[in-house]
C-alpha cells in the first residue's frame, strides 16, 4: 500500500482566541485507535486493555468493537448516541458508512427510518462490525 496516513489535533482556546495544531504520529502498518481522546478516553482505554490480549487486537474490527463497547457501556455520561463512523480503505478517499446500532440504521449519527430506501452506494456494518454491503428498505 502506497498510502501514508496523517492525523492532526486542532485545539481552540477561547481565553486566548487561538487555535493550535499538533501533528499526531500514527502507526500506519496496523489498524488501530489512532488517538484516544476526549471525555470518554479512560472508558475506551479500559475496554481496549481487555481486547489487547486477543489475537485480532490489531484489526480494524477490534478497534471499532472497542469503541462500540465503550459507547454502549454508558460509563461516560458525556458520550452517547449511535457511532459516527468514517472509513479509510486501501483505495480512494475516506467515506462514511452506515451502522446498525441497537437494531436501527444510522449514517453519520443520524437515524435512517426503515421506510426510506437506501442508496446502493452506502456500505453497512452490523453491531459486530461485520460487513453487510448495501441494504434495501
């Protein structure tokens, strides 16, 4: 794979009215949680440590399931709702995909009613991060 991934953290401080940009080094050889940050960071780290012993710990499925487990645990009171996911595949630009979360369909955190037909270009994943491909209503 010829791609090299980069990640930047942007932080705004109202007291100084300044934005700071920091480049974050990431491991582009394996799938991982590139940055664990925010109010739910300690909860995600807790679930990640449980999964680190698995033989599939460096897969995208393990990274996503760690996030799903932390989110659904409800341990971080400032976090909730359906996951808002974007995928980076080996070819092409990053793209949104749909997730089945607690029995309902979501894209970018927005619930998609079951009576609305789905575009065939939306790729879907279930709550175990297994590919479902395009879905129809």
